[in-house]
C-alpha cells in the first residue's frame, strides 16, 4: 500500500529529472482540450455541454 502512495512522488521526480521527455505546452493544451471535449460530449445531453464559462469562452 505504501508503494501506491509513494509512486506519484517517484514519477514527479523522474519527470523533473528529464524535462526533455515531456509533452510540452502544445501537448498539455491538446490534452486539456480533449478532456473538455470528452466531458462536453459525454454530459452535453444533461447540461447542454456547459462547464466552467472560462473554459467555454476562452
């Protein structure tokens, strides 16, 4: 159980040690956009696809 609690710290340390292997700002923006798109698609029939207005407008 302790291994599951310490794993995020290990991955964070590895990510900090090798920043050139990261996804970059374009990858982060794409991941965020796809997450919002998936949420809007999955829950759009309930709320009309509206989440945080800052996400929908900007």
